[in-house]
C-alpha cells in the first residue's frame, strides 16, 4: 500500500480507506504491488510465514494472512482470515489480477474445497 498521509497519521487500511470513497483515507491510500528490490528478503519471509499459517490452521480454498512490520522491518502475523472478502472488486481479486489469474478461474479452483465430497457411484 502507498499511503499519502501526514506525518504521525497511522498507516492502517481501515474501513474508511477501503470503502468510504469520500474520505481522506480512501483518497490517499493506493493499492500497490510494487516493492523495492531491498524488500525481497522481507517478501520471502512473509511468504514463508503465510504458508506456515496455512499449514498450522489447516486452511483450504483461499485465505488471507495480515501482517504488520515493526520498526526493525520484522513481520508479525496480525490475523489469519479463513474466509476473506471474495468480491470481484476486493483485494483478493486485485491480487489475482496482478498474478494473471482470472477472477472466475480462481473461484472455479476454490469451489471444490467448499463443497462436500462426492459420493462414489454405485
């Protein structure tokens, strides 16, 4: 995320930043997938921790792990969302687009984990 906030204002994506189009936070919070090369190690650690959360919590289908970094750049797991927003205009859809995965293709891949197993034919 890119925050164009004044000094001292918390850089947190809250309700207003996500949904209140008339708010200062919404207008000054930009979703971005770009990161400088020096963040490569941090991205690798976040990916490792997200996969570890996936395994520990036995997640299926899709999930979102929220992180915050401290002043030393260490990532901390804030929360694990086993059923995050799946709307076509949400963050998950934006991440799919960035990865080159069509939204409805992702939903098609996720659905089998949400449905009960099929009974064998007799």
